[in-house]
C-alpha cells in the first residue's frame, strides 16, 4: 500500500540554487519511489498572505511550475496541481474553521510573532495582521486533510502547523464522526538532512537576505556573474585556502561527486586562486543545470503546455477531493434532498423495510474471467467489478468491499462515473451517468450501500 505524501510550494518568488538543493531535488527523487503516492501543489492561496502584487504571483506560479517540471517531476507519476484550481479546499477550510478553537489559532507562531512585534513597537497588537495570516493554519489543514495525506515533509518551523492540522481533524472526527474517522491524522516528516547553501554574502541563501543565486533566471551568463560575486577572503593565488570555511566549496560539494569534491578541496588547499575556483564551480554547476535550463526555457516559452499539465493534475486531485467533500457535506447536514444514506450514520446503517439489503451478484464473463455486480436494496446496479482470474479472488474482493464502509472507501470521480479503488488499484466502476448531478446522487447511494454492507459485518 502506498503512502500519500503531500508537499506545498509557495508561489511568491523565483527559485534559486538553495531551493533546488534543499527542496526541489530531494522531493523529485522521493517522488520516484514506488511506495509513495506523491502530491505536489503550488500554494497560491497561501501566497496571497505574503504578497499583494498580482503580477508577482502570476509570474511566480509559472516559474515555479516550469522549474519543478524541468527538474524532473513527472506529472504522470505524481499529482501536480495549483491550490486555487481545487475549489474543495476553500470549502473544506470553512468546514474546519467552524470546529477550530480561536485559542488554538491564538497560539500559532506566525500570529504570535506579529503580535509580539507590534507590542514591542507600542502599536495595537493586531496592527497589520490580516484574517488570512490568522487563518493560515486552517487553510494548511484543509490542504492536507482533503487528500488524507499520510505524511507531510516540513522544516522544524512548520511542525506546529501539522500538529494543529491533527488537532482540527480530531475535533471534526469527534463532532461528526460518531465512531467513524473522516480524516487520516497526518504525520510530520522532519527534513533534518535538508542541505542549506550559503548565499553571495556567506549567510544562508534566502530571498529575505537578497543574496540568492537564481537557478534558471537570467540564463548561463547570470549564473556565472552571480558566482563571480560570491564573497571570499583576501588570500592570494598560491596561498592555501580553507575549504571548510569557503562558500564556494560548500556549494560545489552539493552538486559534485565525492571524488570531485576531494579534488576541489585539495586544489584549494594547494593555493588555487579564488577567480579560478569560481570558474571551476560555475563549470560544475553547468553540468547539472544546463540541461534543466533548456527544458525550463522551452516550458516558459509555451505556458499553454504548463497550463495543460496543471489542469490534468487538478483533475486527478479533484477526483479525490470531490467525493471527500461530498461525504463531509453529508456528515454536517448539507446533504442533498435525494440522499439515501448518510456516512454520519454508518454505524447505524440498516437494511430497509422488508429485510432487503445491498447484494453482490457474481458471474462468469465471456472471456472466462470472473466478475461481480453490487446492487442496491432496490435492485439498482451500483458497481461492476474488474475481471478476476478465479472466483475465489473475486470473493475475497467482495469481502474487502463489505468491510470498507463509506468512510474508508476511495471513490475517484470521473466526468460521468465513479471508480472504486482499494490499495491504489481500481476494483470496480459504476455505470455511466447522464450529467454531474446524476453522478453525484449515485455517489450518495453507493456510499449508503457500502455503509449498510459494513453494518452487517
């Protein structure tokens, strides 16, 4: 069974070498693991808290998407999307807001830091504090919980937000679950080994210090010019240099092999001049960056290609978010008048009058394989299984479905149908429905039937 891992990228700046080494490169490598179901999203709603410059937000969204794709993120293997393309996220944010204690938000580090700064300056404690900043932890919780992410990799400064997401999820489960948990409690993954690169002035490379080396922006010439501006000491060519105190060596080592790093270290100790050392660093960076830059430039020249990739990612994401929010709407009472069964009452689900209950009907297909259908208590076909090599395997899957209940069921929403997945594999699909309303009503009936089956187990 795959572990769902979710990572957000705030869209407020231009990616630099530090972003690449510390976040992008390791995340892309992790996304290629077979045991990971990776979700990467551009947190453009979050960006609105930090910037009110529309042009900057728009440009950053494009640059960051192109950067991740050029760095090797495969949209066919991961779910890559923009936060703002998933309307279920702000809807869930409101649901969660209504169960989140104000006292919990009062303790958020970012809010407290703003209040403390204002107090020290003799201003009103909430001067300049927007509701967006205050509600940031709830939006982040919605980002995570709408997809039931198992793990969220963050730096230590973000641990509190994951803990708050767990608190909010538990509160919602307690109020509306009635024995069922709507949300998986996310686990924090501390990025202890994240590489931190020094910037032009020797401090941590950061936009806030204005000491960054852009990854792609400005092209090869700008990369070389930036490297030539890295601050070094006054030791002359021929004098031994200390590699361990050199920003050049730290950056070089983040891109080079052990053998290359050893050779560069020795060259510095032997008196390599700083100018030559910077050229060596530039040439080594180009080996890794040049091919990615070529892909980046091609993507930036064709924004429609990026948009298509993101829209496809949004479809994949919404296939999970839509049924999740539909389930939650039902649980909190915002249900359709056509609803047959409620996940909130799953533990109390019972067969209708007359003793009828949902049932399976097995059959042998024309190709010799075995399949089954799930019928509602009224006789409506709700699900047709995939093919199985033998009747025993089909029977085992029927038992798995009976044990699911609507809360644990993963139902992917397609334009006209629904697909049931177990352990990441498709096990059955509904008939095709005429329009979204008919499909969504069928979703409720199918969830009701799953609850009735689970109640019988």
